[in-house]
């Protein structure tokens, strides 16, 4: 076995072991350094002697400080490190980086569904919004019948999904923070993949009434004349099936009412056809989950390269996960296109700091046992590997949780790092294609949007060969470059967006639940 290690920056005094199965004591690195300990794959080995309190450098920054002397060749793990304090949110570099403009990436297209509001869907889906968890069982029963009995008659419709969630009642609906789950659900209902068709199932007595969720003028309905804006005086009312209505006598009455209304929406959706649109119509959310030390070496840098390609093509790309970029806030504010964008990022970081403090935790609560088993010692190290998904393009906008995207370019969409909540909020922002990297492995998927999953290691890609769409582990193996995988990802996105190729999550119909972010109290 040839010992292989990966160094991320010339200043680093640790490197990660790349060999599958790790390296045993006595293994000799190409530099001549002899390992003193067994070092698992993805974990760090000290390249020099480190004194107590000495900074441990990876990515060229201190990811921690040695709590006792560490000899060269030793395994460096989280129990040997004191985590740095969080970067203060004042005196940050503001819009200091002015990269040379990149040449536009022209001529790339995909086959998408053009919506009346100008947005483009990558799928043609009937989504049934629910105002409250109470109706979830009835709606699910109806959706199964719709798929079995109605959907085969509408071949241009890809799927029918119920937008199930745990919100709607038993909550402090007027408390500060309650606007986040409400606008999230509202904006998910308007996702480009749903074609402007808005259908709601309500119980009747819940706090989140349909008119509050989708007030007049907040959406458009497609009809035979093309489009009718729904406003206060519009002829077409919000399409609501209320289960407590007197007209419903028995369970099947409720189900059949949902099916009758769904059929009308399916007819309109079925009339839609794909058309050639520029790659600039992509709205891509990038995220990582089940991260390991290879995430910041292979998959996430490849996503970052692809992010730059998408921005050059005029598309929109959202990166998120507040606690997983918080330690790189200076890198973000320096890349902001304007001081206003930088201040918006600082505002979102400060809001989240305060949110965590109310729960008496800090950003260190983010890292999981799997992250640490995969070589990530703490949130600082994890953040340095996560932030590279954003590439190198200027950051042109910021979204608060649940807000809808209204511009092109690279956008910071503030979300918790939780996979399910982040994906839900990116759907609300208008995401029509998702990229998800993983090192430990997760079968994550979304019913509402295609999810391209990227493995950080070849071992994972081979074991989960029918769950991972791209193997970025080839970068660490020396069989491909970051640029190679980035371009592969870009071309796969166009194929998936066009419906010419399904992701593995779509193939197996692996779908995580929508999880609304609700920082307000539950009553």
C-alpha cells in the first residue's frame, strides 16, 4: 500500500489520510514521516511537532488549538483540539474582492416547462398544498388514488405530490418568527415545478386559514385562456377543499372531492409541453449532508466549479446552511457585490447566532457523530469544506428563510444546516434542481424537485452504486480533476432538467418529508 495524504494549503501542518481503511502505525509517508498511530481514512496526521496551544492549520486557517503537545506523525482528532471562538461580525472585509469578470457561458440549453410568470420548471407536477397536518392522512389517501386512477390519463404530468408538513395549528401563529413557516409553505406552493396550479386542502378550524396562507393576489392560475391573475376582484377564487364542510358526508366524500378538483388541475398541466430554454433558467440549490473530510476535498470543490459555470451561464445558484458557513463569514462579505449584500449576510448570521443563544447552544452543536467519524473534528473544519460549494463568483443577493428568489447569480439563502429544512427552504425560494453531496452516505431525495447526489469517495460510490449519481471520489483517486467532475455535473444537470435522465432518487422514488423551519413557540 502506498500511503496517500492530501494537503489543502501550503501553510497546513496537518494532512488527511486518503487510503481506504486508513494507515497503520509505522507507515512511511512520501516525505519520510513515520506514523506513530493508526490513522483512519479522512482523519488528520500531524506533519510537524505541535506545542500545546499551537494552531492546527487546515485550509490555511486554524481549525483548532492543540490542548497538549502533539508529535509529528500522530493522529490529530477532535479530543486533542480546542475550537476557535466564532469570528466577530464587525470589522469584516466588505466587498473587497473584485474578481475579473468571467466570459459568459453561452449556447447551453435544456428542455423545460415555461410558466406564465416567466419561471421554468424542470418537472411538471401537481402539488396539493395542505394548511395543517390534520388533513395529511386524508390527502395522502386521495393522492394514492389519483396516482392509480387519474394520472395514467395525463401522460405529460410527471407526478402528484402532497405538500405535507407539521405546521398549521397548535402554534403561536402571530408570534415573531411565525412568518417564516407561513411564507415558506406559500412559496413552496408557487415553485416553478408546479406550473402555477394551486390547490389547497384545509380542515376548516385551523389557525393557518387558506386565505392567510395564500392571500388574494399572491398567485396565478393557468386556464384555457392562458393566465388569469388572482386578485381581490378576480373571478377565479382560491381552489380549496375544506374537509369540515357540511357537504362532506363520510370519508369517501372528502377523498372524491379532492380527486374531482385534482382532475381539473391535471387537465391543465397535461396541456403543457417542454420547450427549449437557456441554461440561465436553472435555479439550483446546493447542499451537503453526511459530510466527511473528503467533502471539502472532492465533491464540494467540484460543486463550486460547477457553481461558477452556472453563474457564467446566467443561472441562479443558492448556497445555504448558516452554521456551516458562519466560520467563513469574512470570505463571504469580501465577495459581496455591494456593501448592502454584505450587510444582509451579516444580519442573517447575527439573527441565527441569537436564535442559537436562545436555545443555549452555539454553532458547535452542528457536527454529528458521523462527521467526526469521517474526520471532521469540529464545525470550523466542516465549514471550510462546506463553503467551497459556493465557488468563487461574486455573491449578488441574500434571502431570509422562506423568501422567494427574484434575481440571477450566486445567492446566499439563509437556512439551518438540517438537510430536510434546508431543502424545504430552497424549494420555497424557487429551486428547480438540487445538488446534494455526501461522504458518509444518505439516500436523501425530494418529491418536488430532482436531486443529483454526489459521493465524496469512490468507496461510497461503489457501495451505493444505485443511489449516487456522480462519483467525485475519482478526484482523490487521481483519476479526474475538480474541473472534470464540475463539467460532468453541469452536463448532467442539463440532462436531468430536460427530463432525459432521472436521478437515482427519482428512480427509486426516495423522498424526504418537507420540514418547515418554525422558530416561534408551539402552544
